[in-house]
């Protein structure tokens, strides 16, 4: 669902084209005149609403440690997709470790519910 705050964030991001112009979540919060501790809310809104922005022509990418930007080249899109894929693979490995750990202790998390194996 699009929100007024999301639209405000997207308005800021539209002027940050290309990774060299990335803007951090704290800087976005500051541009909105929000307290710096609201940077987590900025990240959440970007995560939740970026699919709407992409549908309107602006794919928001992220660089860990640098910030957010709208991709301007294939190379930026490819690098972002690669970073997302690496993150997915890393999480998949972590999930497997957690499930193995729980199974060894008699718990089954495979259905997202905690059940005891008797």
C-alpha cells in the first residue's frame, strides 16, 4: 500500500540517480525533518513501497553502507541483483542451520510452527 510518507521518500529518491548519488536512510530522515532514530522507519517504507515505485519507472537500489539510489545503468541493476541473490543464499544457509539445530532438539520448524517430535 502506498502512503503519503512513502511518496515523500520517493520524491527525495528521484533526485538520487546512480550509485554515486546514493543517499543514506539517516539523510532521508533528516530531509523529511524526522528525528534521526526514524531511519529504521525510512528503511521499512522503502522496503514496503519500492515495488510501487518500480512500477512507475524508478527501481530503488541499495548499497550497504552508502544508501539508496535509482539505478541508471544495467551494471547498477546487475550489481544490485547480485547483492540481493547473495543475501538470499546467505539467509537460506542460515535457515538450514537453524532448522537442523531445532530438529536435533526435537523441534520441527519446517511448517513455520513450533511442534514437538515425540
